[in-house]
């Protein structure tokens, strides 16, 4: 939508499958399986879901075992994933469906429905996580399993594409007049909804999406660096992004020589630049490891930290040598809160250890005016004991 030529440039890059993409794929498959299971059944209490799935047989059992095996391959806790998706995504969709069905028995729930965007995006297609059509309102759900930043549905081009595809696909079957877009991030317990008219969505598709998609499909337009560069596969080699970094670096020899207004103009660009710098370094390293020559550089062994290869044997040697255990062993310590939550599950953790959890005051941080966190007052007093 913003940097049109990047689509064709990215198409030349091999697709990289990471632990995070695989984790997301498994979570979506688990969510789809649970939605199919619940569509014709009552929703189970959250604490009973693991007991229920263990009793599954037939195709559900095969699918469950397959997903559990895939999760094990990447070191993911499948039970935790299943509970998280069940409680904070599937339950929301099913409750919406059951509530609307009470008012309109003709309400339908569509799961992983194929959507066709070719009217607006050449060769554009995909599938929606879930769609509910009730009367003249269609709700389109997007499951985001990552736990990075919160994503909001209002004016979100990706979400609008999903909604537009669903509207085009179902518009001839159902008399849809309004479309609700719903983004659900179960690991952040975040839900964002935004309602627009079908007419508005179609107008956006023809006036904004279609012209941008035509340029992207043809590889035309200008390369436009920005925050979106963090997701671009060709960012490490992008000349426009490199030029922007160079331009920013020459804005002043020292930050002190710039006014606060000038610094404020640079701050929004820094995240993209930092991400670009890391991506260039990683790209060059990957090429060097693959055997390619980077002029002026060579591949060397990086610094590493020494470690005891057999701790039990080392402890035995020290014990036999007459040393007290307290002199060579650290005191026992609790695992991290995340690990304990995984061990006890969220409900059990809160019941047993909730009273012992405290959240220290965070260090001061600059954030855009649009950030939902409240603004701090008298920062010097608030943070007099915080070391920067």
C-alpha cells in the first residue's frame, strides 16, 4: 500500500520458515480445529478443555496428535497453546456466534473460508480465520498469535483486505450492509473491533487498494522507507532505506546541535533504521557463511563464554577436595514468572503466588502522543531513584 515496488522485489527472495511462523501456523490450525468442534456443540468451561481433547477420537484425534508433534519439534508447549487459543480466541468467536444465533437463527459461522481479492488485487486470494454473518452484519475475525505489539482494527489495511475479500465472497449470498473487523491477539489478551459500512469498504477497495495493488503487481512506483521496512525481506539491500539512514546520520554532528523539534522529527524513524542496521549485518553474515565474499571482511569465530561441561562431575571434585557446597554453588532460586505461570497455569499461579508478585516502576521512555499510556508528570521527581 505504501512501498509498491517492494512486492515484486520480495517475490524474488526465498520464503524463510522460522520458529515463529511455524508456531503461528500450528496455533491457527488448533484454533480452526476447535472452532469446527464447537460449531455444533456447547462451549466447554475453560478448565475442561484439556480433559475434553484427550478424549477425542477419529479425525479429531489424528489432527490433535499431529499438531502436538509439530509443536514438540519447535519446542512449543502445545497444551499451553491450546488453552490460550481456546480461552482468548475460540471462546470469543463462539460466544459471538451463539449470542447472535439467539437473535437470528439463520446466523452462520464460516471457518477458514477462502476469499478472493482479484477484483482489487491481481491474483489476490487467501482465507479468513472466521466469519460470522448475522442479518445484515458480517464480522470478520483475524487471529494474531504473536506477542509483539498490540494491533488495532481501525484503519488497518491488512484487516480491511480480509474484510473486503469476505464481503466480496459472501455479499451475493447474504444482504450485508455493515462489516465489523475484529483482531484478536490471545497471548496479549487483546481484542480490537471496528465497524464500517459495506459501501465504505468497497469504496476504499476501488479508490485506494486497487490503484496501489496495480502498481505493486507491475513493480512500479517509488520505494518508500518507513516503519513497514521491518517486515520487508529485501530491506537489507534496499538503496532507498540506506539513503534515508545516511540522510539522518548527517542531520547533525551531535544531537546537542539539533533543536528538540529537529530531534522529534528524527525519533519516529529510528526504529526502522535500527531494524535495518541489524538486518544488513545478518544478511552479510548469512552470505559469508554460505561461502560468498564480502569485500574487506572475513568470517571468523565469534567470542564465546566459557562453561563447565559436566556440572555434576565438577561439583563432586570440589566436594571431594573439601570445599563447602555454599562456596561453589549458588543459592536455590525460583524460576521466572513466565516459567511458573506455565507450570501452574494462569489460574493456579494467581491463586498460589499472586500475592508475591510486584511490578517495579519502569524506566522513563519516550512514546508518541498516540500511545495509550498516561503521560507522566514531574518526571524528575517520579524517577529520581531510577538510574538511566
